[in-house]
C-alpha cells in the first residue's frame, strides 16, 4: 500500500494518548475513527462528548497561539468519528494505532482481534513506550504488518514518533508507516532493532536513574537536580545533541572523562529504593499531591500549563522556519 493513498486512520483507545493522536491526524486532514470499549458506568453516555470537548478546547488554545485557526476547528472535529464498535472502527481502516494500557497480555488480545477483523493490507501499529513489538505481535497471525509507533505526549505537539521494527515486521510496513507519519507532519525515526525502551526511553530513563540516585545519596535535593538540568546542559539540548556535543568537545576529552566518571555513576539494574519507598507510601506525584515535591492542584495545573505553553512556543518557532 502506498503511503500517499492512506487517508483512513483508526485509533484504538480514547485515553490521553489516543485522543491526542486522533486530534493530530484530523488536524492534518485524515479521516479518523476513535474507538473505546463501552463504559458500563457511563450511563449518560458522556465519555466521548467529554473527550471531543477536550480536543475542541485544545484546538482553540492552539489557534489562539497561531497554530491552526478558530475557523478550522469544527472541520477538524468533524473528521473524528467516535465509536464503541470494533467492527465499525476497523471496517475501512488503512492504518490502525492501538493505545490500550501498557499490559502485554491485553495488547496481544487486541492485536489478535484486529488481525482477525482487518483486511490483510491494513497496517497495525502499537503505541507502546517500552514493550517489545515482537512480543505484542506474538499471538497474531500476520505478524509482518504489526509495527511500533511510539508517540510522545502530547502527540499533537511533540513531533517525534519512533517507528519500531519487530523481528517479523516487513520493511515495507516500516517504510509505509514512516512515510504516513511524515505526511501527517510528524518527525518519524526508524528503530531497526526491537529493544526494550527503543531509543528515547532508554536515554530518558538513564538520566532519571542518575537524577534519582543523586537525591537518594544526599548529593542534592530534587529541586537542585532539576535546576541543574534546566539551567545547565538542558538549554543546549534542542540544538546540540549529546553525540554532537561529544564531537564538539573532542572524543579524546570525552574518553578521558568517561574513564574517570562512569564508575561513579549509578548502574543499578533495579529501581531506586527511594522510588520504591515513595510508591509504597502512596507518594505518586501529581495524582496524590506528593512525590519528590509537594503538589497542590493549582501547582500541578500550572506545571502542565507551562509545559503546554513551552511546546506551543516550539511549534510556532518551527512553523516560522517554513514560512
């Protein structure tokens, strides 16, 4: 199937990521079916209207910041069809992106069902952040058409998508998926080996492990660790990646630093004891008001708002480069 001919997208799972992906495709002129299993407790059938209203609100905020326009919002919304019928969601889908919980057994069941319902040429993608694509596809019949598409939240603003090749994913499916995402305005990258965490989460959690270790060992508190990153090397990351930085500094200097420092950096294969203890105590972060920091409802909302504003600034700057 040619990437240019793919116009019908189905998104399985209408949580935060699913709605964000549906919004992104609809914004870029694709037809979208947004599926979620019926909620037994949703007596008033409010689930989807609330999700659609959230998308409308987000589009409005984006428009106020110059990303899209208010006049286009209802047209974008009209491209999203919500359904609780898997048959309807899969009937004319050319690319399906699954967004159910990060549970291997659940994902395997979903892909067995999708493999049974969909036409042979339909591409089936899983938006998992760490689970092996090969394992997700293990119980499906046509494993060649199952690929990973790891979006980052919020999917409608962060450009990167990791396109992950499972052990049995065909090269054609990887290439077609990559090109569809590129046509939809994303910045896809190909991950040609199915390893846990792919690229981004391996890098991100290596940093988090050391950040938590520094707090655990009393070297600095959480606020200092975050400030060091935000006010230090984090400032240059958008324009200077770590390997570019290594080349800039000189690989001889990089080698000398690594010879000294690596043995002092956490290499624990297990989660930090302080992290385990916080979870055991119910200190889960925003959702409980206590994590590494104390969070009021207002402070958590402000943090989310600051992130959204930062990402909108980024998108605006990127748009200005092409106009």
